[in-house]
C-alpha cells in the first residue's frame, strides 16, 4: 500500500501522519488537538487505542498483499497521560506473521523517547480469492 495512508480522524488537525510503512514496520507523527481530549485534559484513551491499532495495522499491511488486515484483538497499556499539543511518534512492528494471523506491537513515544503507551494487535490476514 502506498502513502499517504488514509486513517480515521482525517478531518482533525490532530490527525496522525503515517511517515513509514514498509518491511513490517510503520511510523507516524502526531500532535493531538483539543478535540481529542478526555474530561481531564489529556488525550482520550480511545484515541490512543485507535492510533495503536492504526500503526500496528500499517506494519502488517506493509508485509502482505491484501489491502487490509482486520483487527481480531487489541490490547493497550496506558503508561502515562499524553498531553494535548505535544508532538509524539508512534511506531509499529510485526512480531510474528503466519498464514492467517499476524501479531504486531506499537509504542507511542514523546520527544525524549519515553514510552507513554504501548499495545499489541492481532490482525487477520485475508485469504486470497
């Protein structure tokens, strides 16, 4: 799949930009905006989970022929609050890929490289028709 890769929140100014998507790896840059905030003023957990799902999926899609790889399972660990307005990097990488399923991990990092959230996604690999 070629870049730019279309993702959720496409109309939001805080939408992440996929910068790398090849050889089982992906990377996105992201500056969350106030429309992504929870009631406490940091990034809502659902947005964080969506970003982790997107970068793990991009890593998997970069290694298969199909144009999609539906999520079967998603686990997210929220390690630190992610402030609105900062600039972050999300990285995804395949851990294992088989004929029917792929497992990929993701991390969201601040500018100093501190892991703020991480997750694992299991994706289904569609069968060729």
